[in-house]
C-alpha cells in the first residue's frame, strides 16, 4: 500500500529554518504532483507548496520567497525548505501525493512545526 513518511518538523525560533522531507513508497501509479499542506488549530487544511513531475511549482502567497519545494522523482521524495519562519507558520504539515485519476490522492501522517516568537 501507499505510505508517505514525513520527517523534519520541530520547534524553531522565529527567523529560523526547517527542512521537511517526505518519502513515498508503494506507489503503483504515475505521480502527477507532490506537495505540502498545513493545518493550524481551528483552520482548514491548505496548500503550502506543490511541484509537478515536470517541475512546475505552486506556492501559497504567504510563503512565497521564504519556502522552496524540491523533488527527487526517482526516489519519490519531496522536500520543503522553510526559511525566515514566522509564528504564523505554526501548524501540522502534511505531505500529499496525487496521480492523474480520481482516488489517487494520499496523505502522510503529518509533522508538527512550531515557530516561537
């Protein structure tokens, strides 16, 4: 079965950096895109960044210029480099993999990122 294993979350001071990693295994379909979403307490899960198999990236306005998403296609691994972190970035970050067809969407278990003021 498909498994997404995330790592790299933690506690950091404002202005600091963290790097999240997500490795997908058990993939038997063609991946369209891999990405990261975040969910803060009391809020809906929202897109942080996504990268397609062709390398096209999408970022939320709140992280543009601070976060960078990268992907190793051969390893089915996606990274999120987070710089200049702010307290409002505090959330659980979820890795996402999606294929080209309905139902081909999978989520990781989530990793907590906490940014102190």
